[in-house]
């Protein structure tokens, strides 16, 4: 299954929900904002949102600093 993540095509071996994909990418669910197919996805919805073929996902990470 192909999905575009932050502008790059990635191949996934199986369907996966958004929360699991975020964890597999080594990111923390509470430190990112996600947009899937031009719609902001809430933290609660990530567990039930299953990514589909040719979907478009944007993940924005918060970075601290001073």
C-alpha cells in the first residue's frame, strides 16, 4: 500500500491505523499534529483512523528550544 507522508511516497506492508504508524515512525502521539487528506485528525481519532491506499498524510512535530 502506498501513502504519501510529508511529501514522500512510503510503502506500507499492511493497513495500519494512524496512531500505530506514528509510533512506528518513532514519534510521540502527544507531540505531533496530523493532517490526513486535508483534514486535521484529533488525538482521539488516530486509534480508529485506518490509512488507505494513496492517502496523503502530513505530520508536524513540536520542537522545544530557547
